């Protein structure tokens, strides 16, 4: 039975990974903050299991999920030599998600400083660990759009602390791994959406779901239409969480020897235009969407709240994922998220308590 060290188990992708590893009878050490008794972590992992349609017995949570409380300023304190002795892989998923410039120092301390400290500690004290997987973001490439290769990125301007700190963490890990025995995988999802079959997600208002939250506010105000400053023809890249987790686990379960540094774009392909997707979200919420300058005070307030994230919806990228496909043996591309998928995802978000 292998042991996975996982951060971010109370979040969307981290809880999904934890649930799926546990379903394979893998031991999971969940390294978390602000969860001294582990109850929040267990609740999140069980919710993810239910969202994936996984029957996860209570005994698996008790025996195979081990929750460790980390410090606010570092992950390594609870990671004793004994705890790390059997760790075979690390999945570092936790991150500071702030887009606000005022939180720049905290974002860098978490996403760069704490990440590199964790890598050094595992490299030094986990002798059986075969690989350190870092959950990055495809948007480290910057805001120029166009084709995005599976390489380290140096050019292209970044527009928020999360984006630039993730790029810096990637470069730091690449540099550290070049002189270490512990190889690194940089795993870059695009826009993560809910489970393709069940619709399950975590309600955090990120990515596509910021539009659902916006429509809910418009609906509550009794306003029948919504003027939104979007480039309606751009095509976002949605990756369903079940596909992301499946591909991450295929990488983890490889037995062949792999190179020191791997860089993978985990993309789902470009399907619906952002205009069609947001219009469909509006229809499900009973709101007509128009792509023009905000007019009412509420529209102006909503647009201002989304200002830092709208450029990601308005920019076209084409993410190359040939390295990832070779690594997991994928010979045919999955179809992108379509209208029926979007209905299922949004309806779950709107209807599930």
C-alpha cells in the first residue's frame, strides 16, 4: 500500500484527489492548515467521494486518511522523519488564490516560499519518495494568448499575484530539482469545472462559476438582462475535475522510470465560445445576457468585481498537451465541454443544497 502526501485536501481538486486515492486503498497524509481535529478535511473528502459517485467507507477515512495540522507559515513542522519514511509521491495542491495586489506578499510567501521549503524537506527526509507533483496553472504563460507549449515560460505579462507567484514557484522547483535526487512534475490545469457526469463541484465562485454567481445576483435584483463587457467570440478551455483527477492518477501510478523534470498542460480543449457559455448560464438563471458596456449601477458593480478575472475569459489560448498525452498513453483527444455538459454543471450548482 503506497502513501501519498497531499496538500489542499479541503479544496476542490485536492479533496477530489484524496477521495480517489483512498478509493484505491492508498494511504493519504493530508497536510492542512486550520483544521486541528481533521473534521473539515474528512468532510471535504467525503463530499468529493460522493460527488464522484465513490462509496468511501468510514473505515477507509479512519485507517487510510491521516490529517496533519501545518503551521500558517509553513508545511514542514509536522512532517517528521517517521511520517515521511513511507511517502511514495507528493501532490502539492494547496495555494493562496488571491488575485488582489494588496495580498502580494502573502501570496508569494505561500505559493513560492512554503512550496520550496516543502520540496527541500521532502527531498531531504523522504527517501522513498519518487516524485514531487506541483499543481500549477496553465495561465503561468501570461496574457498574450496563442499557442502554449509544455515548457517553462519567461515572457508574457502576468496580471495578478496568483499567476506570477505560480510562475515563480515553477521556476524555483525546476532549479531546485536540477540539483536534487527528487524529480518534479509541473501539472498545469486550465479552467477546472465540475464532474462531467454528476455536476459536483465546490462552490467557490472561481472560473466559470463567477458567471453563475453574477447571474444569481442579477436574478435576485429582479433585473431581466445583464450587460457584460465580454469578448463573446473567445473560447475558454474547460477541464472537468473527473478528467483532471483521472489523468493525475495515471501519472502517479506509472511504474517506468521518468525524466527529472516534467511539464504537462492538463487542458480539456476549446469548445463553446465564452459568449455562448455565458448566455446559456443566463438562460438557466432567467437572465438575458448582452455583451456591451455595463449600464445600471448593479451592472457596473458586478463588472468591477470581476474586473481582475475578465481578461482570462476574453483571451484565447491553445494549450498543447502532447507531453501529457504521451505520459498517460492517451491516443485520442476527449471532446470539449458542450451545451449538455454545461447545463448539468450549472444546474447542479444552482439546485444542490
